[in-house]
């Protein structure tokens, strides 16, 4: 049994067995703009309001941060700090669409996804079966898929609770990951600066510093009664967090609209026959994940997604209630007719009718196809 100086460390509850991932996009708005305009890469870029109209910076890339530019900074001040700063007006419609694409990837691994904003979310993968149930491998695969399919990078933190996962996702930014195992929590939080604790701003940090507290280990000296007396209700929260305890569950009201699996290939695939040969593996994975979906979902459509070597992408779908390989082969053939060249990514999936919702299945169209 470990002890924290004066107060004993309680045994970790069953929630210590949870596997929580926090995904945080790296300079999200700026990253999307650099993806869409490669000439911006390597140059200081910010997304925000005009310096001439008292605008503020929403986010900026790491080149801009090296000049002291940061979010919420007045754009005029940012331009003075970095005269070469490129300030782009925000396009929230575009950012929201990219965010939805990223969340769709999250939902391939778990239903328990709690978005915090457009660019970050918690995932509870405790019961996930993908990647042999390894939260570390799931986080790594998500990072790879976002980079290859969306064209931006994300950082990931893996830990037994939300507090530690969020701290970990910021540990090796950008495009990094950190894993905190249950047996490592005590040592990790003891050395953790209190400024890393959510809710500890400048004023609270200064009050703690006057008490001689700069790390969570030093904060553990104080009882819950002492902290509550000094910091009110937040004191009880500090008592738990400085020990790495966080019982908050990942909350999600999301109801799934689709499920898909896909694979990006190291070498481009050429021709229908070569692509058809890859369907069997994708179908096995799709059927496996479908078995984890509750009975209150009804499959209504099937679709195939193809991304070509030049990054052009198309999706073809049709009405269908059964996951039949022959239907996917037909969709694949139609997709390949739309564009010439090798294929770098194949995906197959289904769309659902949520039987919990107040909808009438008879209203579904008999047949529909679409492309992106």
C-alpha cells in the first residue's frame, strides 16, 4: 500500500481498469488551412479576425507560436510579435465538416465518445475489441487514420481516467502520444506541476505557490478539509486530482448513423480484380464490428469508399439490409469507373436506421446512390 506523506492513498477503485483515450487535434483550424493550401506549410499561420478590426487569434501553428503568438491574443498584437504572420479568416463550416469526419473514425472503435469541442474528444475503449483490445494500439491506429485520411495530425493520451488522459495528450505534442499505466500513476502525478491540473489558473497557482506547492506531490500533504477550507468546492476536486483520481465517466448521447472499416495501402492497388481481392478482409472486419451493435439499429444502406492515388475520393451506396459481398463488389465497380488511377484506400460500411428514434422505416427511399 502506497502512502502520500501524511494521508494514505486509498486503493484505486474498479474504474482504474478503464481505458480512456483523449484525442486532441494539433492546431486544428490552422492545420486544416495548411492541408488545403500546402504553400502555407513552414510559415507562421494563424486563424482569426483581422488586425484592423480588433480581431483575435483563434489558433495558430507551431511556427507562429515560436514568436509568442497564441489563441485569444489580439490579432494586432500577434502581427507585431510576428510581422510575417499570415492571418486567415475562420471557416467554421469547413472545420465542422472535418471534425465530423474525425468523429466518424472514433465511432469505429467505441460508442462512448464525448466531444469537448470541434478538435478534441474523450473515448472510453474499455470494452473495445479492435486492435486486440489495446487502448494504446487503438490510439495509434486512430492517429494514423486521421493523418492518412483527413490530412492533419492529432495527439493522444491513454490513461485509466479522463484527467490523466487529457494531461497525457498534451505531453508529446504535436503528433505524439503518451500512455499512463495504472501502476505508473503514483509516480507520474507526484511530479506533475499543479499548473497541469484542469481548473488551476494563474490566480490559483499563485495561491498554491504561497503555500509552497508547485507539484501535485506537494499538494498531497494537505487534507481534503484543509483544501476545502482554502479553495471551497474546488478543494475537494484538487484533493482527488493531485492523486490521479477521477471518477467521471465518458458520457455520450451519440446514436450511431453508420459503421465502416477501411484500410490504407502502402502500395497503390490497380484494377477491379486487385481491389476485389481486398474485400474479403474488409468484410470480415465489418461483420465482426456489426456483431457488437445493438438490436435497435437496422441496416438500411451499404456503401463503398475509395480514395485514389491522387487523393480524389468517391463514395457509392445503395439500399440494402444484408451485408452481402456481391453488393459491395457492384458498388466497388461503379466507384472505380468514376476515376482513373491506382487506389490507396478502400472502405466498406453500412448506414443505420435508429429504431429508438421516432421514425417510420416505410418512409425510406427504395434506392439511392450518392458520391462525395
